[in-house]
């Protein structure tokens, strides 16, 4: 087992730096810390989604597995050179996405966030995932990031979008479609 936290505060970060998993120190606002911090935020939003009523058991199980994978992914970003996310993880998301998307009707309009509490929270997770993906891409411009990490986040945001649709329909609220023609025209 890894290190156990016996004391929450160490005061070592009082100077605006933090320790990476390999022992090096970096600024708390570095691209690397932004990237793995965004992964942590994403994982938290999935935890809130799991706390919502109306999430089917099969999606709950998948979400819990994704939370574990995200914890690994955050570790990969925290320890330069570490490899945890594999192409098989990306393929697994694609298979899950295909399964849930198969029965959904084709989209003709954009969907607004909503459709019940679980669907709305899934939209929050989807947008948080997209932000995490952007932070990882920013990091990849400056340092080495394996492409599997970017692929995983891209597929995950797609899967979360599909789950938004599934959850909205399952809740009875239905999807909230953007009605662009109803916008008021300027006077």
C-alpha cells in the first residue's frame, strides 16, 4: 500500500508550491497541477451524480469504475512518466458509449442542460470533463502527456453526454431542446 496520510497539513505548500508524486516541487498554479486538479474536480462531480436519485444501477457501476480510472489518471499526471490509462480503457468507454447510444433517437437540435436532477448533474460532469481535457491539452503543449489520457477524457465527455440523454429520458422530464426560433429578435 502507498503512503498513508497521518497529518493533513505539513506547511510545505505555504510558499505556493506543491509536491508531485515523484518528489519534485512545482508551483500550485502550474499546468500540471491545473490538469490533475481538474481531474480531481471531475471525479468529485461524478460523486455528486452518484448521490442523485434516479441513476440506474448499471450506470452507477460504470461511474464507480470511471472514478477509479480517473484517480489513476490523476496519479499519472501527478507522477511524470507514470502510465496508468491504456488504450483498452478508451475502448471500454467506446463500448459503453455505443451500448447506451444505440437506443437513443437521432438529435435534430442542441440539448440544454436540464432534464431532472441526475441529468443536470451529469451535464455539470460533462462540462467539467471538457475543462479537464482542455487543461490536459494545455499541459501537453509544454510537457509530455500520453495521448491515451487525452483520448480517455474525450470519450468520457461523449459518454457523459449520452448519459445526460439517458437520464433525462428515464426521469420522465425528457430532454430540454434548444428552441432557437423562439429567441426574441432585436427591436
